[in-house]
């Protein structure tokens, strides 16, 4: 398998059409197709086909449904890996599932562990129970979804992660918290942190400010995005730089080891 020291990661920050998977797929495809040959990984926001709607009866899909087939075709066409979350039904249960599709057709997924009870998510969906770390182009990647970022023990780097991804529908009213938590997860874990949020106002009247950003292991924001819709940012992150920093300042040697039942 190819190993890359410099990984190119592109954020697609968009205003999602409320509860309309077809229009969202069409819009995202128009934005992603020109990225072929320019990057390695494309990250989409949380629930990128629907917005943060709990209307599971009309919006939930299966792992062989239209959106997964669309992702498989799109990765094959562009030779890009693409990740983001959507509502999935599996074994009779409903999940907010982050899927990462590689150009070769391999699918890795992570089910959102911490469901946003204040938004009714825990009344509709089932929380995941398994931490996931996968490898792509030699990078060890841990995916998370939105509210997960508030729970640092769950997001702990166990010496097996280089890049954490947080895809989100994070309201603008709590944008300062989003900015702080992204930095905190990067600093405490000595990893790159990719936070990809949506923009616009959803069908419930909730405003999203974007503020997608890549944070390095020192907690520095790498050219942040703004609150503009249809904003595409590409970041080039270095594994050598990351490992050199870890060797120079090896805080992981003094870390506690937590177990989650």
C-alpha cells in the first residue's frame, strides 16, 4: 500500500438542503468532481445528505442504499477517499454513521457514540459502542461525529492515531466552544485534528457558522475557513513533522490509561 508523508485533506463546507438527499448529493458531486487529482481525502459535514434531522422514517438509508452507492461511484471516478456521516439503518437499529470510502471500494465506518440528547438524537438513534481507527496511505485515522468532541476520554489517542476527524452540524451559537474543543483535542493527544462543519440555517431554524479548521499537534489553526457556504479548503499535513514533535516533547509517556466499559 502506498504510504504518504504529506497527506492532502480537503474540507467541503456547505449549506445543506434540509431533508433532501438527492439535492445534497447532486450539489456535493459538483463540488467534489473538480478535486480529482488535487487531494487525497475529502471530508464532508455530519448528516451531509439531510441536515441534522431526526426524521428517520423518511431519511434513513441502508449500507447498500443510494448514498453509499453514490460514494462508491464517486470515489472510483475521482480516485479520492471520501468521508462524512449519514443516517443508516442496520440490523433493525438506526445510527448516525460516519462512513469512509476508499477509491478501491473499501468502506470503513464508525457509529456516533455520544448522541445529542438535548436535540432528541438519543430518542431516535442508537449510540455506537466501538472506537474505530483505520489506516489510509500510511496515516492512522480516528473518526468522530460532532458531540463526541466533548468527551476527551472517548477521543483518547492510545498511541495509535495521527489524525482525528470530527464531522459536525455545530450551531453558531456555540462556535467559541467548537474552536476551543478542536484545539484541546489536538494538544492533549498530539495529533492533527480536522473539524468539518456545515453552514446556513436548517429546517429547525438553527444557524451554523462553519468555522471548519485543521489544527496541528501544537494547537495551531492552519488557515481556518470562514462562515461562507461552498468553501473548499485543502490542507497538507506532515507525518514527519508530527513524529518529530512527539519525539521532542513526548507527553504521551506520562499519560494515564483509561478503560471504557
